[in-house]
C-alpha cells in the first residue's frame, strides 16, 4: 500500500461545507476551446495552469505519451495562497475514447504504461503523482496539508481541467494506496468519474482493531510454508549478533544509514526480520514456498534471503525519507496494520518496532485521527455507487477490505493472488462479469461469446506498496 499517509479535527458538517466552498471557488478549470483537427500537444498547451514537461515513448502503437505538470494550491481552502507543481503523465489515444484517472498513491512512474483498466476499455490515461511525493512538493512543506481531502481536491481540479478535452466517460483506478486514493477522491467528488476500479485497497476503518491480519497470517497458504517462515525468523533472531555484524558490513558497502528515522542499525535489523512473513506474502507468494531456507542454513544464506525478500535498506534513512509522505499519512489518517506476530515478540528489544511512528522522523510525529477512515467506510458501505474492489486471496494488505454498497458496486477476490491481484487473475466467470461491468461504466459495450480484451502484461505498471511499519 501501498509506500501513504494531519491532524485537523474532522467533522462531517465542516468538511461538507469546506468541500462546497472550495468547489465554488475553483469553478470549472476548463481547457480552452480547441479545434478537433488541432494536434493534442497544442490543445494541452492551451489548458490554463498546465505545463508540458516532455513527450516520450508511448506504451503502445497509435498512442502518445506526455509528462505534464499542473499548478495546485498547497491548501485548497486558500486557492490564492502558496502553490506547487503536481506532476502527472498522459497516455493519449483519442479524445473520443474514455479516460482513466490512474491515482498512483505515491510518486510518478518513470516510464509509460497502461493500467489493466485502461487496456480493458481501450482508453486514454492520466497517472497522477500524489501530493508531497517529490518533486510534487512545495518548499517548505506544510505536512498538515497532506490529507485525503486535499489530495482528492488535487484530482478534482485535474478532472475539471481535462474534461473539456476528453468529454467521454471517466473512470478512476489505482492499486494499493492508489486504490485508496481513488476511493477517497470519489468520496468527496462523486460526480467526477463514472466508476472506480480499486485494486488491493486496504480499509483500516478502526486502526486499533487489527485481528483480521492475525487471522490472515494464521491461515494463508500451506501450513508447512507458514511454519518455515516463522522458524526462519526465530533462527535469525537467535543469531542476532552475527546477523547484525553482516548488516553492518552491507550498510557500509551500500551507504545505508539508520540514525535519522529508525534510530539504529540494530532496530532496522529487528524490523526487517519481523517483516519477513509479510513481505513474502506481499511480494512472492505460495509458489516460492520451496525456496525458504531451512534453519540449518548458514548465517550468510539466511541474511541474504531476508535481504532479498524484505531488503534491509528499506528501513534506511534514504528509503524511509522517500516514503515520508506515505508513513506520515498512515500515522495521521490512513492507519496501519499491526499484527501480533506472537512468535517473534520474545525477541523484540524496541517497543515501537511494530508502529508506523518508528518510520517517521521524530519532528513530524502527530496523533492519529480516526474519523476520516470511519467516514469513508460508512460512505462506501451505504452510499457509494459504481465502485469495484479487486483483492488478492493471499495478499496481507487485502486482509482488511472495503464492503461495497448495493448500488452497482462489487467485490472480487483473485484466487491465490498476492498484492499484484488483477481482474485478469480472477476465476473465469468473475473475470468476464467484472470486465463487462467496467466496459459498461466506460460506455464501450459488452463483451460477447465469452471473450474479453487481451491484456498485455508487459505494459502494466508494477504495483508498489511499502512494508506497513
């Protein structure tokens, strides 16, 4: 979830009033009228507030690919105040095709791609960099403006800017934290898009209630695989001095430092070993069970396996610093998983190792506000329309899920899938039904004769999500 994540009091009435106020202030941020024969580049250049940064190689023939920037207020309640440039990319096919608003939840992908949803409907696609992920960040940063409402309003303004040019149906889509962001956008601006496809989107409606994760880790995959992973974790802790000595060598070699955020190399070791089971099921899955080393393996072999699966560098100052927007937002609004992991508890030396606070610089620590997630959860269950959730059966992030409303909303689970679950990985019947729903929302017709669009996996983005704490 994906690396996503201030402390303002949340009151439904106040938020509703603020949304209405900002909608009135923003108004339509429309593109200038453009003649149909104009080149798409010329039309983009006429959109107020939009800058074309570059044009690159598209992901498929008969498409074009641009990297763009759009001027956004740091605080949408003060649209005349400080601003920043939000990066996004555009895969253009044709103005008479649907548009997919792809919310990454994190930074912008470095190359062009088409999401599964984009390929299913044969559409255009904009992919957004989430606010405050560099370089979509003001200087200095007011971290308290990193909220789900502020980010949703970023997306709202982008939709308003581009809809006059792309006037067909709009869908939003994202995976992990990107899927969460697409849901939050529709919570505040339900009229912006005609449907949402949210992949592997966690729903931490009650941050203090994490028993779903304990049930997941007690039952996921074969028992022998779960046991092998747990035994390897315990063995790594039993060899802590040798393992820490190896990490010291690796840290010197690769330039990993741990003093600014986590606090020490020893605590980074502890967090990495604790995360082994989570990382295995998030990234690898049941097909890799046979590769888990036995407890009789050498210390070097155990170290290298944990590093390959978890990456000891992921808790270094550099990697955590890149992910500060995620962990900060998890701390303040989104919540974070906190399984018991009872089998390793006797070996833990640091009380905050299983808390997201240990991944946030001390000067940014804030209290968690539970109300935003409770509000979103109520809306999704009771009022939301045309939202599809796709989860992976063996994905730890999928343990806490949204419950769709009865209003043309749906939930599917991909058998055996990890955090890369897709519609294309659903059972055959579910896959066809889900595909038809997405195409109906996009107004591109139904599939016939039991066939569906061909998805090119080589074009898909890599689903990214950090470890939870």
